[in-house]
C-alpha cells in the first residue's frame, strides 16, 4: 500500500492496537459482506469493505427511514394541534432558540440544561427564520441518518445482514419516528451516541485507521472523543459511559498490547471530549460566575427521581407548579425561603441533590423499592410520557397502522440475542456496556419513555444479530444456541408482558393526559375565540372520565366554565379539586379566586391563606392574599405579604405595585414612584401589556400632582 514515502528507507509506523476483525468482499456472485475472520498479513491493516450493492442496500435504509418520517411529519402537521403550538419542553427549546437567533442569548446564568440542541435550533432560526415545520423536518432527516449509522454499526459488528436488519428495525421503530418529529434533544442524542459507538468500534478494528498507523488511530480516537463531548452537552447522561469505554479499551485489546498505549488511547479520547465540553464550562464560569461543567438541572432532576413522593415518571418536584416556568421558579424560591438568602444556580442544584441524598440515607429500603420500580418502568412495554401522551398523538399519523415495531418487539429478541454473542463477546462488549451504563444513568433519575431511546439502537443491533445467528444455528442443527435463545426469550417475554401489572390503567391515564393537554390548548384559544370553549370543555370532561383524580384537569375545566360565565359549574369543579387534593396549593388558589369574584371574601381569604401555607415560596399567591387583606382593612399584614413576595421575586410587578400603593398611602410618594418605575419595566419584560398600561396611568397621575 502506498504511504507517500515510497522509495525511501524509513521505519514502519507503529499502529495503534486493534482487534483483528475481517470484513472482505465476497465472491463475484455474492454481494454480502463476509463476517468470518481471517488473520491479516504482517503489516497489513484489517480492511472492511462493501460492494457497490452493499452500499446501495444501506442507502435504502436511509431512504425508507426518511420516507416514514416524512409521512409522519405531514400527518402530524395536518392533524396535531400542537404541531405549530409546542408545549412544555418543546416550547422551552423553541423560545430559547428564538432568543439565541435574535442575539439576546441565554442571560447571565449558567446553563440550566445542556445547550447544544437549542443552540443548533437557534442557528437554524437565525439562517432560515423561525419555522417550526422546517425544524421538525430537519429532525426527520437526522433520524433517518441515525438509522443509516445503525446499519453501518451493524455491518462493523456482524456483517451486512446484521447491519441491514438493524437499520430497518430502527427505521420502522415507531417511537423513534414519533420523537424525530419533536423539538426535543433526543434525536440528536441518539445520532451522536450511535456515531460515538461506530467511531470507537472502527478505531479498535482498524476500519478507520487502515492508513496512517498509530497517528491515524489516535486522530480517530480524538474525533470519537469530540463526538462524545458533543453528546454530553446534548444530554450529560452519556458521561456515565466513561467506565465502560475505559474497561473496553483496556480489556478489549489483543494480548500483549503495552499498557502505555492503552493509557494513551484513553487520554486522547478524554482530550477530545474535553475539547467539546470546556467551552460550555468556561461560558458558565464567565457569564454565570460559577464552575458548572455543563448544566445545573442535575440536582433538581436527582431529587425528582429520589424523594418519598416520586413515581419514577413525572418530572415535577412535589409542591411546585406543573408548568415549566412555574416549576423552575418554585424550585429556586423554595430553598431561598428556607435558607433565608438568595442562592446561585449551583447552590440551588446542590440543595436539591442534598435533600435527595438525605432521604436515601434515611430510607434506604424505600429508595431501593423505588429504584426497582424505575427499573421496571425502564423496561415497560408501554411508552410512558411525562407531559404528553405518546401513543395518543402518534396515532394521529396516517401511517400509524404500520406501527408494529415498538419497545417489546425490539427488547425481547435483543435480550435473547445476547445469548448468541458467544465468542464475539469482545466486539459486542462495547454496545452492551453502553446499554447497561446508560440504563443505570436513567434509572438513577426517572424513566419516561423518551429517556430510554438512546439504548434502542443497541437493542436493534442485538435483535438483528440474534435473529441471524438463530437462523444459522437452525440451519446447521445446533440445538444448544437455539435452546439458550428460546429460554432467554421466554423469560424476557414473561417479564415485559407483566410489566406494568395494570397496563390498561397506564394506557387510560395516557389518553386522559392527551385530553388534558388539548383541553388546556383550546381553553387558551377560547380567550380570543369563544367558539373554542365547547371543544375545550369536551376534552377536559373526557380527561376526567379517564383520570378522575387529575386536579389539573378539574382546575382547567373550572377555569373554562368561569370564562364562559357558567359560574355554578366552575365553583363545583374548584371545590372538587380541593376535595380531591387538599394538599395542592392551586386547588385552594382557584377556589379562592372564584369565591372572591362571587362575593364571598371571608371564605376566599381562608383559602388564600391555605394556599400560602402550602406554597409559601410563590409570590403570586402572596400578592393575591395581600389584595384581599387590603379590602378587609388588614394593611400591615398585606404589606408583609407584599414585601415577602418582592424578596422572593425582586422583579415581580404585582408585588412592586402593591408596595407602591402602601408607600403612597403613607405619603411616601418618591418611593412609590420608584417602585412603579421598576414595576413598569418588569411588566414590559414579562410581556404583560395590560398591567404596564395600568402602571403608566398611575405614573401619569403622579406627574399631574402639584
């Protein structure tokens, strides 16, 4: 092989060690990639090649995957009301991307979430304008590319048959088709994780280092490290793969490889990862004033998954509001009120982490039971959503009739396929270690279905190689591997189809959640278009049929009735909300508002006080309590509530206007004017035009005074 130094005397370049895995072009009448091993000649690098037909077949995987995703994209655009109106995490990523595209940026704080996805989305908006349909379309392209990479990884692991089958399984895996259409990080996570595995495997087998000797191998290890770092700044869970990579590089190399070469490989890999992560860390330090590796949501998420009220699914801290912004604010204000001082982002994260650790130490058996429950959720055949129903909205696609390949269809043959790895365990150790360690990182927190998607490519690969090896064993009449496969398959099928034990209840609640979301959406639209009240009420009534204890649905239904001037029905729903969940602050808050509007101030005040006791860190409730206290003449107590609210949220306009009224009443006009100026700026920043107009009117009154 020409090296660029022909005709000159030189020492052969040392090659980074790699296992001798062979993939050669078959005979002229065969277009399959041979997966049998042959030793390479001295000095020859193992080479993996595909015939042109092999490349065409792998290209068809991309085409099929893209066609399915485009069909789903079109169907969702036509039938899903949330396509142009994203909610929760999708809405947050969309809003952050717009801030980035406009040049405003993410503000003077460390990143709360790993930033790569929404920065890429912001770049897309900056170039093409804010276009949700285009953003979702590019997600489909990325998902199709992931299916192609899985096929290439399958070729490297077990030959063309394994690659084709694994790629097609990924292409038809319906949860991935669904999530590739969403403005979420998961599509980018899966793409980068598969690329990482492909680079690591090919570096070790020499596929990408067939030229350039040791330096070539190290360059590709550096590239793998960069991909690893990019994956980490998309979702940091992938850093849990570090022990697996170290173990695989250390033990997966052929015997006789010097230890220093293994250490060098690990070092180069770490340098590549650091090159991608350090800019985020430095930005957090410069902008936010704290050393935060990637993001600050780790402590909050750890507490969500490890507290006495955790169910392993809901991504909500107990006692906080269920919406994204409200929950974020509450998780900051609760520790600040408890500790009596303002906290940095890192301190907030450590507060919640320490609370989780304290509970684990105090209740180790309860924590172990919860962890086992989360492990079962991770392997549940049900696609569990944490803020949207996956199956309900997936069914809106016109191709949902072919959604046959879901988690159980993939997981059962995948686990059984491990039994047929046999002597190829060194090659398969890398993806299996990724599966185990990534699963552990998810179970440690909480387990909605989308968080397990990064291990789905490994399941597809194991299922594909198991199926092909099973056929080989049947053809050669080898009973032992067949019996092993059948035995493991029986065990995993029994486990999955009794998990969860009340599957019908899970599916009923999932559909109910979809109706809650739709009811809330139509309820918001009804503020501008009263004709939307009826569909909003219908969806919320249906939600309560499926989820009778859902207090959010009851409050939303009561709010719709109130806006539609059906006050008796509104009051009934608010009272039922309090009856169902008396420990939920919003139940009392909405009932108090209803009672105040309907002329029952005494009872309203009682429920406002109850809401403050249940959620003392919420400035909105304190301000509403202060307002009714003023009507009842309790000025001093009202001032105390306003001041506490203003301390919790220094730029909360309602608290500032309330304090301004107190100062005006006491004749302190300059201080009242100063507070109103701050309140006006805060109202404008929050986009509250109505309140801003009211504040401007009050300021004009001050100017007209002598």
